[in-house]
């Protein structure tokens, strides 16, 4: 009876190379004619050499090898010469051990976000690619090429967060550098450019006086747009309307608007409050009075201003 003895050589660990030490008993140094390596008893495509290098796909699996010997048996008086194929399968290895691999790439779920979102908003989710299935990753902002705007962001888990509300007109893009670290401490870094979406915006009131900036005539600011201040005939008003007063502040109220007039020249030191409807049409006004009387009537709270000179905004 022809028999084969042998075993797989090498360590059953990812990236290690396995070989075979086998002997066809009684036939001397006859090498196998063919090899087929198997993973959990299933043939591995292309693995037909005398050695096999273990990959990530083998982790957790057992490896065996099927070999075939071809021997020549000379003929005799009673039997013609022939070739005989002898098949043999090795014992399986232990389950193949994993070797930690570094992350292979880092990506972000989106590279754009709208201007005017609140500071502290999540702008993207961070995503790692790793050969090791189910590996965990942590993320950090790191120094290096492309890290110009790192200080303007923070990270919570896999969430990238912008610190302050972005404004396209002030800064239209950001450059950051991110690092992902796997559970074994191996890392991968990459730089990203984030782009701010320019939104169509209404008029601005940067100085907070209640009037639209950059408009010649007086126009009250609202979230939905500017509202012209007019009389019943549709006449608008501006700084050039009178030398005796200036409109210094407008406040939106339930009935429309309250507008503060501050006197000049003969009316210096006096104030007048004009009421306007939601449409901006003037509906009435107070007489010219001193700051003390305005404070007495509760206008300090309405306009958030100190009219009586006590350095306190009185609340009535």
C-alpha cells in the first residue's frame, strides 16, 4: 500500500508563508506534481504553488493543502506499465491569527456646509477604511500639511464640529488635517478642504440699530427683509429729510415698529417716538420730550437705552 506522511510548515498567522513537508513512503525524493491550498476545506483560487502566504481573508479560518503525486509503475509479464496518481490531504492548521493592519484611508461624509449654521454644529461624519474587519477608530485634528484651520473645529466621536458660525463672505473655505487611529495604535492621516455654501441672504443690520445697512432712505430691518418708513402718501425719509432730527433706533413690536428720533439744533436733548405699522406707514408719534420723560414712560426698556443718565436701563 502506498502512503503519504507529512504536515504543513510555518505559523498560521496573517502574512506568514506556509509550506509542506511531505513524503511518499517508499518512493524516495518524489515531489508532488500538483498543489491546491484550501480555506476551511474550500479551494483558494490561484493557490496552486508549493507555498501559500496567508492574507486577511484567511483570518479565523483553517488551511489545508491537497497534493497529488504521479508515480510510474513499470510493466511486468502480467501487467502493463502505468502511471498512478496518489492524492493526499494534509491536516488543517490552527485558525489563522490576525495581524493588526493600519487604516488604509480616511474620508468625510460631506465636504460642504451652509453658511450661518450655528456654532457647534456637526458638519461632517468621519469614516475610516481598514483591512481589519470590525476594527474601531478614534479621530484627531493633527498638525501638518493642510492643517491651517484645525483650531476652528473640534471632534466628538466620529463627528466633525465647527466652533463658530461660518460666514461665506468672511471665509468661504477651510483646510484641516485629520488622523484616524485604530485599536492597535496604527494611524493614517489626510488633509481636507471644506467649502462653505453661499446662501442668498436678506439685508443686514450689523450695527444693531434696527435699520438696514447701506440704504439711503430709512428702512427698518426684519428677518424677512427691509421695510421702508413712509408717511400715508408714500413719502420715504432719510438723513437728508431734516436737520432737526435723526432716526437713531428702530424696534419691531407687535403692532409694527417703534422708531426713536433724536433732536438736533433747536431740539437738541429731546426725543420723539414714532409709531409705524407693519407696512412701515407712520401711524402716530409722541411729542418732543426729554430723556427723563422717555425713561419715565418705559422707553428705556423698549429701546434698551439709558435716557435719564443714570447708566442703567430701567425696566418698568
